[in-house]
C-alpha cells in the first residue's frame, strides 16, 4: 500500500480518530499485474474534552497534596508558599474540569444536533450551565432526578469557572481557614484542595453517566467511534484519579425516564 497524501504519515495521540473518506483509497492494477492500493486522503479528529479532563484531574491532585501539607504549625513563609501552590493548582483544576464538561457538550451537539430552543437561548442569553444541562437532558433522555442533580452541579462548577476567569477585584471579608488557623481571601477556600477533589469526583461520575446514556441513545448504524474513544480515555483517567470517598454522595442511581 502506498501513501500519497500531502504529509508523510499520521501520528496519533490517545483518543484521536483517523478516517479515510470516500475516494480516499484508490485501487489500481499495475503493468506487472499486481493490484496496488494508494491512500490519497485522510482525516483526523481529536476531541479535547478528555485532555481538559486529565488536566483538571492532575491539578486537583496537586491542589489536594498542597492542601494536606497546610497546618497551623508552619512558618508564615511555608504557609505562603503552600497556599499559593494550592491556589494555583485549584484554579487550573476547577476551570479545566468545567472546560471538560463544556467540551463534551459541544461534542454531543455535533453528534446529536442542537437543542430545539438554541435560538431562543441565544436571544435571551440563557446561562451556559442551563443550556448544557437541558441539552444533555433532551438528547440523552435523562430522568428528572438526575437532571436536577446535573443542573445543580453544573451551576456550581460553571460559577467556579466564572469566578476564576472573571474574578471580582472588590475588597471582601476574609474567610476562616482552620488548617492554618487564620483568615484568608475566599478564593483560598473556593479553589482549595478539598473543593478541587470533590469537583473531580463529580465530573468523573457525571461524564461516566453521560457517555453511557449517549451510547444507549445513539441510533443504530451511526458512527460510535467518538464514543468508543471517549469511553476509553475516560476509563483510563478514572483508573488514575477516581477514588472512593472523594465524593460523598455524587449521583444516586436512577432508571432514566
């Protein structure tokens, strides 16, 4: 087989899809009577939500480790360094986890189509978390209990992202941080290790449920490569970072209705 595309070859990352479109392979019979196959065109696909998910999980672990080291016996210099490390990792974790869910939403819209109310939402400037939650509910036929839980989690997760990306510069009252027995800026609570770990657990569980539902709702004969690759990446990341007890009561099981 000969490869005649514009590039010498294709390097694939985990979760990356490769497709040869119609007409991309040309069969011919050589003068020597041997059949030849030439690849003239290839297409690649890389959904970035698993990448954002892994970034979020990794930085949640870094925030957790920094938070564990915080204690009242540390010197002020050590408290400063460790709190800064926790805050930086927590900021990345929370925003990346929100990006992961938002990215999966965009992937789902590409595969299942836009929600019937999409135009109305745009005119009314409906909150992003509401659009995401309702689109999941509509396309994946989610039951009322899980849909309500989903909406609550996404509202809080997207609010954390907004506070990270569009923070207020106002003076505010400090919050008490028992680990160092001191008042701190509320950001050091919002983007703390425990919150990052809880968000990680919620998002991993959430995506697990959504991918399962997407597989059930995908029509027969449709391309499921994006789902298979997504499931493979999610399972790999979950094996590394999904720990029992990180989320005390994520989403009780429910038969979808």
